[in-house]
């Protein structure tokens, strides 16, 4: 059985939002649930009842309530949710309008800003008015090519308040990659910025924004925000450009005319990673995203109005959308832009103390790196306000979980979550009612009927299989952009198990704890000697070894069979000696199996990642086999792929 790491106190369980929701279920449906497992089982057995009660529990603001909750949750794709309802996404996020802080912006160590809920409402009111005057109507697209700053969030809220559909990507990707995403949806208005900082260096955005704007014929207006409050940049070369401060006038006393729209009115277009071609555009409905985020942010993460929450993210990643939904609780959101380890490894932990952050969201990559560098945050920082660490992006080893409790804080809810941009949410999340075990996500998220499947569609327990969702979730895509027959949509999720959503993760559900372990993407599963191995099984062992900062494992077709190649990024001051290679092989042999031991261990300066912080095994596999990587700009660090070209170690 996995190692027990933490369990919430009785007082904390009693005060949890999840407990209040369970009490509401018991009262409404005359049940007597006392455990999370009972509540979860009810939520996926009584799907319509669960989402109906969640609608009420969330206090959903709607001008018309639904006529039905769901037509058929087992008809995928094509399930209809909340038929007859009319509401506005932004209105549900902008409930609070007082002097409580809504946003704190931190731009590395150079710039910062704060905005109250009253000021936010006035800003969104001014932007919404200007968008309407610019001709934006319900169904039009408004997009952002922006850093993670308050202006980005306000633009999203203004766009959705008038019924426009929002898409965004961060300025750290090139104009070509941005055009591949934003250009597909034919936007009418683009929000961008003049610059941003990364590792203390300024980066010009005006030239990239000019290229982007010129590549999108549908654009009628480009709004340019200033990253720093200094002399305005010259934006005259950008077609239709206007400075952000000239585009609108903030009126703290204004009332927003929120467009009342059907529940399935498109609120977001999200993008796939695009590492195999032009990114797929996934269209998601307002009510579905709103309620799905409420379940995850409020119930599973236990966010309350007095909390301050942050996530290491950019607006290219769905965790940005997820984070902004925290507004519906009236909590304070810290938007951090830049390198989370600049100017030093203590940056985020220092910010937690300074801003009294209670929920800190991060990635396995970040935690593994600071662990490899020997940082022990509890020794240097107070962290008294920190009560939850929320981790996603890729799987974290059991040793990584233990490190959090040893090196960060003993009394903290560490909850690893997993899901996807595809449905803007998590299939697996934490909750305060069950214990935390090393290396295991605490359980399936409420309302998501998920299992591990074998190749013939059989359920697997205590064995590795494909993550499958058997019933629809309201935030699943309405459709893909420019996919009228749903051919791309069906091919993406429903071909392996017809009528059921195959997510593409390799997992194991544990009968003894109720937890779930993720072993990596199933499309990158290794297959030496015909035995399937999840890449995370290798990472979980290798990345706990002193001197290894990161790693990536792929299969190379060599002499009519597949062999495992392990690429390692070394921590500063380390070399890949024969002794270190021997330690890696012995660790995998002892703690995994002989099949996990790589044929080659090769040092590289960097590991490629997608914009949403997932390792890119597929792109490296293509490079070493001489196949093209169709969309290098989809990577956070595309230059890293050059290291894998023509490596002499691959020829023997």
C-alpha cells in the first residue's frame, strides 16, 4: 500500500466546501453520505441530479433557468446540457464589487499592480462598452496575445460579457505560432502588449504583434496595453492599433449590460498543443465551463472568499482559465508573469509570504527542479498562510510528494490534479475528505465517470490501462472549429472505445486507497519486447536521483526492435559519469524492472515542453527517426529539439 502522507483535521473537514455540498446532497435527496467515495459514486450514478444541485449550490446567475439538465449523458459527442437556460459567463465571475482585492500582478521583480473588485468591474464595463462600439457582437471572437497581467483578465471578462468568444496565447511564443492558433478563429479584436520580461530581460512585442495582426485579415482593431507604465510604444505600424488606455474609460459606477445567452453559447476556444500540425481548436460552452470550474476550484480545491490563490501559468494554458474562475468566489488572484525562478529559486516562496497566498499552483517540473537544486523552502520562508499546493502538468513521483512534506510544509494539502485543455478541467483532483498517499491522486473528480480500460474495453483495477470517461461532462467541447461533421472530434477521443472518451493517459486505479496513478501519455507509451511501459514509471525513479534535474524517455526503432533511450538534463555542477549512469540503471532495475533500464543514457542541455508544461516525447521521437516536427512553435522551448539531431549515440 502507498505511504500515507497527510490527512485533514476533523475541524478542517467540517469546514470544507465539499462537506457543505455533501450536506446539501443529503438534504435534497434524503441520503446519508459521510465519505467522499459515497458522494462521488452518487454523482456519476445520478448525473443530472448532481449537475442540477451544483447549479443551485454555485448560486448560478441566470435570466432563465434550464428546462432540462442533460438530454443523454451517454451520447458522446453531442450531449446537450442545460437546455433553455440563459446566462452570462462574465456576470457569474463578477459578483463581488467592493474594495476587496481581486488581482495582484507581479511581473518578475520589476513591475506590480493591484486592482479591487470595484475597480475590476469598472474596467470591464469600460472595455465592454468600447468593444460594442467597435462592432463586437455575440458570437464574434476576441483574442489575446498577452502576458499574464490584469489587462489580459479584464479583456477576457469584457469580451465574454458582451457575448464574444475568447481565445488567448502568451507572448512568449512566436507570431507564427500565435497566428496558427488565433488566426483560425477569425477574430475581430486582438489585445496585445508592447513588451514583457523574462529572466530580467526585456522582450519587444510590438514587432511580433505587427506580424501577427498583418497575418489575420479578419482583425478590425488591435488594443495595445503597456507592460510598464512608461513612455508609450510606437504602435503606428500595427494595423488598426490603439493604446489600451485610449480604448476605453473606466467608470467605477457603470453597470455592465451582460448579454444573456444560451448555456452552450461558446465562451472559449482552446487549442491543442499543435506538436503534430496546426493546433486543433476546441469550442467550449459557457455554462459547462462555469460549473465544471466551480466544482474543481470551490469543492475540490476548497477555495473561499478570504483566500489568495496563484498558479504558475500563462494564458496559453488552460490553468489560466481555471485560475480566473476563482473570481466567482470573491477570492484574491495573484497573476505572476515571468520566470518563477528569477532572480533566484526562492521567488515563488517569497511571494507566498509577501502576499499571504493560501493556495499555490505549480507543475511537477518546477518542484523537481528546485528539489534537484537542494532548496528547502521551509528553512528560509514562513509559509504560515500556505494550506494547499495544487500540482499538475505532468506526473510527480512518490518521492516528489514526500519531498513536499519534508522540505516545504508538514501540514499542507498537496493535491495533484490531471485532466486537460480538451474539457478545461480535471478528471482527477484532490479533496479534503480523503487522505493523501504518496504518488497517488486522491480520486476521480465529482461528476466524471472515469475508469481504466484494457484494450478490449474491459475495466481494469490495480492494473495499468487507458483513462476513459464513460459519460459526458458539460465542459467537453461542443465541437472543433471548422469540423462540421465532427470527424476530427471523433477521431481525437472516440475511435478506440466508441461512445466513450479516451483521454490518452496511461493510469492505474488502486482498490486499496481509491487513488489513481498516472504513468504518462498513452501515445508515448514505450513497448520494449512487447511490454507496455509508461514513461512516468521511468521519470519517477530517475528524477529522484541526485544530479538529475529532468529527463525524457522515448523508444527508438533499432535493428527491428524498440529500445529505450533516456535523455537526462543534469543539475548545475554535475556530469554524466559512469558512476551516475550505473546508479540510474541500478535504480530502474531495482525499483521498476529490467525492461525499464535504458539502452542509452544521453546528456542534453534541455528537455522540450509544450506550452502547457508537458514533456514532448513525440517530437523528440520524430527528430531521432528523421521525421519532421510539424509545429516547433507549439513548444515552450523549440530550440531544445536541435540538441537531438544527429546524436552519434543513436547509431550504435
